[in-house]
C-alpha cells in the first residue's frame, strides 16, 4: 500500500507511506492513517496460536476499529494526544463490550504512533514498539521510543500476559483506556533555534520497519536516508537484512512492516512550489 497526502495549507504535513504484510502470512496487521495534519501507525500484536483472548474478534478488526476511532477524534479535537488515544480505546470497548471479555489481559492489542502538526509545533505519541524518528536540518536525529517491552523479566506467554498493561510491565492499546496516559508524549518546535535546527522530516515506523536499527545494529541516519528514497525502498532493505541475518534476536524473523515519512510545508515553500 502506498499513500501520498498533500496538505492544502501551510499548517499541515505531507506524507509518503508504504505498508506490507510479512512474507510469512497474507494478512497485514499494521494500519496507516494520514490526515491533513496528522499521521498514525498501528501495529497489531499477533496472539500466540490457541491463546484464549476472551474476544470474538481478531487483531485486524481491533486495528481497523481503533483506526476509525482515532480518525474521528483527530479530525475534530485539539485535545492532547494521550486523551485522544484513551477516548479512542474507550470507543473501541463500547463496540464489543457486550460480546467479549474485556478483562482478559490477552485481548487483541496494538502499538500506536501518532504525529500531529499544530502550526509550528508537532505533537507526538508513542505507545509500545513503534518509534517516531525526527531529523533536523543540522543532521541531528532524535528517536522517540517506548522500550518497556524490551526490559521485561519474563517473556513466557504467562509472564507477558501478566505484565501487559501493567505498571511493572508495558502498555499497549487494547481494552484499558488509561494506556493513553502511559504513552510517551511530547511537543517539538518545527523551527528549533534557527534554520539549521528546523525539523526536516519525521518518520513513523512499525517495529517491522525499524529492524535495521533495532535488530541489525544500523543507524537511524541510514534509515532516514533510505526513507527519502521512498518508504518502499526502506522496507526492501529491511526484508533483505532480516532474511540474511545470522544474529540472535527475540521474536519472529519476519513481520508486517510500515513506514511513513512526513515533511512539514511552510507558507514560503508552498509559494515557491507554485511558481
């Protein structure tokens, strides 16, 4: 899937995205959402085969439904992103609380990465392992991550279930609205302290698209360079690296992969493009 969004004004963002399913299965459990001034990446968590989730719905349903709830709020509300996510999770709950056991800790879940432009600032939210990477004109790169899932004391099925959406574990978007308040959030100035420090671009990545750094010891600068050639180019390199890697890592070799590259037009460069 590819997507290009061109904002009609100087307070939006331009985004290029690409998402594809893992080579190991046909269904893509990632989801991309791009609006006039926001971008969202969701990465659904595949449950262990045979695990009781207490839910009659699958992970793609959860991801699509959460995306719809986020879209409705991001297009109408200026609330903090943590509040928007909490409200969206509550909206998802309302659609299946009569049919499913929402107290089950293994209920379908998703990571969340949100970027929203507000004039000359961008708000960000990261919940679980879908990072946002920000690149400034001076070459400075900041990776905004939520790495709590990388520091669990127990990775057994029972251990992860116990630690999911727990103060002593990690948080994901599932059935507990308070997960919104547990996300990594903040606001960055697009202008910085001058032209050299202005934000040039920002990327939202599912963990399947971030493995050049998180699994293969690469640099975020290389990820951003590949993204400038196109999100599909980055994911092609990810697939090659995952296939040929001989290192040890936790989790599956292949995963769904999604990448969104955002740039932030100004009145000046909009005028230049029109000439």
